[in-house]
DNA sequence: TCATATTGTTCCATTTGCAGAACAATGTTA
DNA sequence: TAACATTGTTCTGCAAATGGAACAATATGA
C-alpha cells in the first residue's frame, strides 16, 4: 500500500467518534486488539502520536485533531459508498444503454420496452437503433441484440433469445429484371446478398425442403454482417437475400419484397443478447435480460 | 474491516486516474497482481462491476463513474494527510502547551523561551505559569516542568534537567517572633513547611554539614507539594522551609527571606521535564526539550 | 479500602493477503 | 502475416496481519 492507509484513517475516525477503542472496535466489527494496533501503526507511519490514551480517557493530540478532519471525510465517503451500493442492490437504477436493430425493437419489443420503462422508474433507458455494428465496450453499452452470429470475445457473454425461420426474398423489380428462380440451381444465375460470418467470410446458402437439401455459393453481389442490412439491400433491388421471415413480413405486406422459391427455407437465424462478462451484472441489466426472455418465452415458447 | 475498504477505493481512484492497471500499480508501488485482485474484491463486495477491462482499454461502468466521485475524494484526503505529515516532520509547528512554575520561567528560562519562539515561528507557545499542579493529559499539555518529585505514571516520561542545592529559609518576621535556630535540634520547636512526597506523605528533613548529618520530622505547620508554594508560605511568615537556594535568592535579596542554619544544607531539589510517553514525540516537543537541556548544560554543565 | 468491571496493550497460533512469475489475450510493427 | 510488446489475470510459497485470550492499569461502587 502507499504510505498512509485510508483504512487506518477510517479506524481513527471511528475511534475519535466513539471516544473509546472498545466501542469503536465493536461498531467496526473488529477485535479491539486490531484497532489498537492499527492506530499504533498509523502513528508510526505519521511519525507522531494522535491520541493520548489513559485506560479511562481518550484525548486527541493537536495533530490528532488536524488529522481527524481528513479522517472524518474518508469515513463519510465510505458511508456514502455503502449507501450507494445498497441502493443499487435494491432496485435497478442508472442509465441502461441498449443497442438493437430497429426492426427488432419495433416489431418484437415495443410492448416489452414500454413495460420495462414503466416498471423501473429509476432506470433511464437509452436505445440505439442504428444499423451499424456498435462497439459494446468502447461505446459503453450494457446490452446489444445481435442477429445471426455471436462474437467470439472472451470478455463478452451472450444469451440466445429467439430463433427465426428464414427464407429467400427479393424485390419485385429485381425479379422482373432477372427472372424468378423456380429451382435452387437457378440461383447460380442470380445476384446473391450474402451474410458475412464470424471471420468476415461469406457463408454459402443451404436450402431445405422437407427431406431435400441444397447447398451452394451463388455469386455475391454484396454482403453484409447483419440480416437487417441484407433486407435493405434486397428492398433496393440489389439481389436475393436469405433473411428471417418475421423481418421480411412487413416488407412483403407493403409489396417491397416477395418470397423466392417459397417451397424452400433457409436455416433459421438466431437472435443473441450480448453483454459484457457475466461475473457481476448490474441489477438494471439483469432485469432487462429477464424481461426480454420472458417476452420471448411467452410469444413462441 | 468494515465492509467497503477505503484502501480499495484509493486503488480504484488511482487506476481510474492512470487509465491502466499497470501504470496505477507502478505509481502505487504495488505489483499489478495486487491491484487486479483488490479491484476484483471491491467489485465483489459492491456486487457490481466497476470497469470493463480489455487488455488494451479500460472503460468505467456507469456505476464505476458514480463510485469514482467518492474514491477521488478518498484519494484527495490521503494526499492531504501525506502533505500534512511531511510538513509536520520537516519543522516544529502547532500549539505547544507548557506548564512550569513562574519562578522557573522568570529566573531560569526567559532567554531560552525567547530564543525558542524566535527560532520556531510556526510554533505558538502557550505558557501556563499557574502554581497549581496541572493535569498533563487532561489539560492537553505537551510539557510540564515539575520540581521535587516526579510522578510515577506509566503513561508519562520525564527527564532530569537540573539539580538545585537547597537550604532552610524563613521570613525575618517569623524568626523575630519564634527565635532563630542555632542548631538542628532547635528545629523541633519551630513550625516546619514540609514538602509532600509522591504519596502525599510529608517528607522529613535531612540536614548536612560537611560529614555531619541530621534527620528529623519537625511539627508541620503546613505542607505543599511544590517548593514554590513553600516559598510563598515561608515569605508569609508561616514557618521554615527547605527550598532551593536559587529560588530563595531573589526573596533574600529583597529581604523577604533569610537563610536559617546557614552552615547546614538540605538535599538538592531536582527539576524534571515531564511529557506524555516517549514513543512518538512531536517535532515541537523534541525541539523544546533539546533547547531546555542545552540551556542547562551551558549554565551549570 | 477492597473487589469488580472495563479499558488499552501484548502475545502468539492461525489465516489471510501478498509478491513474483507464469500465463493468456490483444494490439503493434516490421 | 508473424514475431513482438504490453496488458490484465491466475497461481503458489511465504511473510505479515489478524483475532482471541491473557495481561496490566484504572475507575467505580459497595
């Protein structure tokens, strides 16, 4: 430790306050022998006596009085920290920064988010719905929802919150220009919008239809690392994308996307809730995770 | 220790300030392993993480930021204590409360006291010259000059500063009324002013004249526990007192006292410098003691 | 005045916490 | 891209701090 241990300053403050080693020891939950020794050590380090102790009375030295001013402040800060910690333990509080795809928020979590805000008035929720892939630690996010791949970062933990059935989608304009595939092999003549995997490598397509299985890597017109971006690209007519049905649905309804090879489906996409470590989680984070999970177990078991 | 160790708050503050465990460890003079462990312990005690640490970057949690406010304050107090202590070590300073017989101050120490005040401008000297026997600890005295007996108190330490030859003295008026003794045995017909010893028991007289020795306990007209009081009583004509020649001298010069049995002397009186403990002495006290001792070695080596 | 209760200090077996090195993770540079 | 440098964490023998009991000192009360 440095030279003057604040621990001993705390003990000194408590002793001065209690006016007795024994009472201070009792309040501190320490044996009086330790209190006595710590004060002695402190005095040795400071090079001067702090209190003159008869077995009956305790008198502060002039220097002791000077020091007490500082020691009191240390004790006050310790009390403040204790209060702060207990408050935090009791109820979720503070800023909670969450990033998720905007589709995810609007389509799936609006009710849950509203309920969360209502239930935890001490939490101020900050939602980031930008499509970019945020830096969880660097930008101080508590939680991030990721689709598709989960980052293999030792500092991060993740929890699977939902699995979405997926299929191929494209814009009507694109299909009008390039033709509408009728069998998987037709895809080789099409522009594919591919999802980038963990190592920024394009992942090929796997198509399933009952027991049938087709695999291939069509020419990539563009690639991105999140399904949401693929949907945007497909809507703009850039090609065919394999994305979750649930997220394509609103676009289909608006006529901006149509299903390609409707008999075939692509492997399901997984949504992950990513957060930094799992060693000690703030109450606010724990509360949010729980609420997200119950929201999904209620929806699709 | 209590629950939240201020030591760990200090370490936390240093880490946050340095922005790195290694640098903080270096500044604290601790191995980085200790810094790492202490932060972990603190987080466990608080039940929440304070900082998210990549090997390259360090990001404070929202809670960490809240806590930092308090931790900084602790660190500031520690710095203040360090500065205070170093200032104290360097030069004597603060109040120095000293009690001594007024005769002692005026007859023997005026020059020395003036020199002390001049040499140590940061010390404010408070002299108590009251004849009463002060309570060293209870009244917050740093030093007390005592004549005759030294208190046998385990909490106190004492140093012998001077030995004063003594004899019998009385007021001319008293001798005119009761007669002037010519031999020691005549004293049994006189009123004696006796010095009270350690246990408030009157101490008998011992007279010396060359090789001759006389002992006796004349009837006590009054008794006191300090030679100064005996002088006052003798001057008032209350009887004969055995007191230091040096302190009787001014009264003799003024004709208020005369030597009784001038061939005989009484055992020397000793002056003691009493102070609380000797374990850790304030610089101001040490400086005063040194100056008193040199003053006396220069006078009567 | 003597017994009692309470205080601060000292002692020593036990345990805690430390220091240093090895390790794992992650940027950096050639 | 591969060797390197630097960071935070983990491990382990060992030293230092702890805490309960015995002790010494001192008010208090009968």
